[in-house]
C-alpha cells in the first residue's frame, strides 16, 4: 500500500471508535441547529468595535482545537485516560453545545457575534440568565472541553484554558456596553448573578 493509502487508512481507523463517531454526528447536528437560530453578525445600533480582535483570536484557537486533539489522539501524544474519558467528553460536548445554542434561540436576532446593542434590545434576566449572565460562553467552554476529552487530548485541554483570555476580554467589553445602555437595571442584575459559573466567577 502507498504512503498516502496508509495515511488515509489511519485517519479512517481513528473515526471507527464509537465515541468519536458520536462527536462527529453531534457536530453536524449542532451546526444545523445553529443555522436555524437567527443569530447574526449585525453591528446593530451601537457596537464596541475595539473588541473585534477577539473574533480572529477565538478563530485561531478554535481551528487549533479542531485539528490538534484528533492528531494527538492518532499519534498517542499526551493523551489522558481511556474510553471512559472519551464518553465523558461526548456528554460534555453535547451539553456544552446545547447550552451554547440555547441563548441563540432565547435572544433570536438580538444575539450577535459582535459586541453590539441591537434594535429593540432588552435585558433578559429569566431562565438560565437568572443564574449566569453569559450562558452561551459557558456552553462554548464546556463544548470545547468535551471535544478535547473525546480525543483524550492534553493539548486540547490547554487550548480550552487559552480560550479564557479572549473570552474574558469579550465579557468585560460586553458588560461595559450593557451597563452603559441599561444603566442601573444592568447593575442590579449583575449584583445578583454570576458571569459564568455560580459561586466561582
């Protein structure tokens, strides 16, 4: 068999594992659901353009997170645990993906990939928002951690940690804008909730 054939066989074999196949199917399902959500990239009525650097930063980390964990798993570099870890990863990937997308549907067209105030913007403080102010970002982190664990990748876990840097910068920018727009209403809301994890942050 040729070298290219061997590489193809190795890649194909890597997806014969049920947990990795489950993660691949979940990825397609979550992408389809996201397309139906109504979320957008509108700058709206007011945008913090200085925060746009976060998008390429998250894009680079996301690209590395999509590629490196699977590669680490294939060459067995710095891998963690066994099949149990993989299935924990699948569960976290699914739960994080649903939590990531839930606010898309709650906010609809008011959910923008940019830090912006949209037309008719109102402050949502019920449901999951009664506990944490940024559930979609929490979902993103849980989803990314799940993906890393599906491949038992230590490097993937580190990349999840690196995601916190641009994500926290975005949270601070978003909260400044919301505080400016909603004033005391947002201040009261912020005092009774947590940013990401109740009791921690």
